[in-house]
């Protein structure tokens, strides 16, 4: 069991830092704008919250009008849902893949961390994930892709002086040098 609170708090800060003039900007996510990335974040927040609660729900597919207030609230609910011991029991699904609940929480941290980096890069915000979040993303990449293939494509080479965030992001298949 681990706490998703730091990752959800970081994402909440990033979400509320998005300006209206940035909504149409590109992101490191292929062909996604900031608006589309925010909609995806809102969607997976709902999915991982209902997974923790062993419920089913239809997550939003578009960005809701009150996203600046509803998303931080929903991200807080996500963290709280995974603080319950029952969240870590049984099996659930993420992206159509059946898995045990602990692995589902690992996927949630990966989504929060990588898409947090995406959102920060696209909007010029600072992103400083906790070491344990980066370790969980490393664990996710090893579990689902191995050393050469990340969830978003082949691992991207990094220079020897790359920091830990750059190295982990590169393992996922993202270019840590991406700029808007």
C-alpha cells in the first residue's frame, strides 16, 4: 500500500495553474492539446477512483466547464479512495487490462506522474515529483514495457548528466527535452 496524495496534490496544482490562453497549446502527448490532456486527466481520475471503490461509472470524455474546481476536488477523492484498505483488494481494470488492485494503483501513479510532466511542460510550470513516485513509474515501465519499451514508445536516449526526472520520463518513451 502507498499513498497517492503527493501525486494528486501535484496534479491539482498543475491543473489550477493552466491559463485559458494555454488550452489550445500542444503537449508532449501526440496530437493532444492542453484541453485534451486535461480531459484525459479528468477521465482517468474518475476511473481510478471508481476502481478503488470497486464501483463502475461512466467517466467524462470531454473537459467539463468547471474543471478548475472539479478536477482538484476529484483528485483529492482519488487519493482518499486509495487510502482505504479495501481499495488494495481484489482485481480491477485499467485501459481494458485486468489486473490486481495494487497494480492498478501503480498505473494510477504512472498516469499522474507522466501526465503531470506533460501538463507542466506544455504550460511552462515546474514539475517536481517525489522520488517514490518516480520509483513507481520505473516499476510500471519495467512491468509493462521492459528496459527498451515504455508505455508511450521506445525509450528515448538521455545524456549522462540527465537528472532522475529526465531519465524516468525518457524510459516511458517521452522526450525529456520536449518544449512547447
